[in-house]
C-alpha cells in the first residue's frame, strides 16, 4: 500500500515539475535588442482555448497595440499559459512602445 502511495506522489510530482499540469512562460519575440529603448507603455491581446474543442480571441500585434493605446512598437513578448495538459490554454502577445 505504501509503495502505491509513493509511486502516485512521485508521478504527480514529475508531471507538475515538467509543466504538464501547469506552466506559465514568457518569451521574447525577438533576439535582437541592440538599440532597444526602455518604454513604460504596453498592451496585451490573448487567444484562449478550452478542452481542445473551442478557441477564441485575437493575439495579433495590432490588437495588442490597440489595447495598449500604442502608436509605435519597440518590442514584444509572448506568454503561454497551459493548465492540465492543455485543457485550458492562453497565448498572449504583449507589446511595448509609445
């Protein structure tokens, strides 16, 4: 009985640590930062997906810029949220500019 409990806990820990149960990651959309200015305004736009069946939203650069009231874009990030093997997913584009 104890061996089964330890095996279950080890499996659950491995899944949680590998990002299968929950992950929230942000990555830059560019790797060229030479001459990039630091800015204080940003905007975001997201696409959502539930149960691998339905998806909605607009995560485009233009939608994110409009949402943040930006006229000039300096750089952008992409954020990925994944819960329970993709049962819920959110992909967000975050733009920074003036």
